[in-house]
C-alpha cells in the first residue's frame, strides 16, 4: 500500500477515535473513578476487542451481521444490557471520599475483561470497520485481506495511543475533582451515569 494512503487512513482513524462514543467514554469513566492505570487497562481490553471486529470485517462476518436484523439486534441489546448492568452496579456502590483513598480499586484484569466484553458487544464497531476499511483498499494492488489487516492494525495501535493519552488527561481532571470533597463523593454517580449513557447510546444505534 502507498504510504500516503496509510497516513490518510491514520488521520481519519484518530479523528474518529477522539469523537465522543462508547469506547472513549468508557475509558474516561474508569480513569476518572480509579486513575490512569484503570483507564489504560480498560483501553487494552477495548483494543483486544477490536481484534475481533477487524477479523470479522476481513472475513465478512460483519456483512452477515449487517444484513441480518436479528443478529444485529441480539448483539446490540446484549451490549446495552451489559452497560446498564455496570451502571446499576456502580450506582449501588456507596459514596466514598476518593480523596482519602477509601475506595477499593478494581483489579486491572477485571477492567481488561470488561473492556473486551463491552467492545465485542457493540455491533456498530464491526459495521464501522466494514464501511471504513474498503474505502482505503486498492484492489488493483491485490491481497485485499492483507491490506485490510494492515489498516486494522494501524487503527488498533492509534486507538491504544489515543486512549492512553485520554486516560492520562482524565486522571489530571480526577485530581482536580478530588480536591473538592463534595465532588469526590459523587464520582461513582458520574461513572454510573456515563455507563448508562453508553448503554442507551448502543441500544438506540441503528444499522447505517
């Protein structure tokens, strides 16, 4: 592939990754509540989930999901239900003063798994790759699957970098929030609201 094509794809990928969506909101929520390490662990899980969607796009599975209204709905509502469940769990947690380190941090392995499940159960990601990757593939060069895999790898790497930087930025915001005890006690509620927002966003997503 031409290097210009790859850089053009990279520019589009970064802009799309930064756009408000389920994945970046999920990273922000974890970083705000538990710090950048939690956000990075979540980002690693989300990017692992991207491997599933990239493979699905290359193998044509995404096209099957797109063509089947039932398959799309099943994956979509499963993802929405999972996020709403996480929101319910978060709202059940007692308010605690994070400024004084009273909240027990969630194991990074658990956050990693949550990132995988959340990403895999978002059918819009598969449809996104199905629509985006072919636009940057040159059939005249041949080896179309390999081109799509290369573009998928570029997207995954930049997503991990962007999510890591977002985690670091969210942690800085977290420190500002924790300086106010009243706000600190409500960070769990903010995280729960973000989870609920992501779940609703997925539930009302449409094939397009």
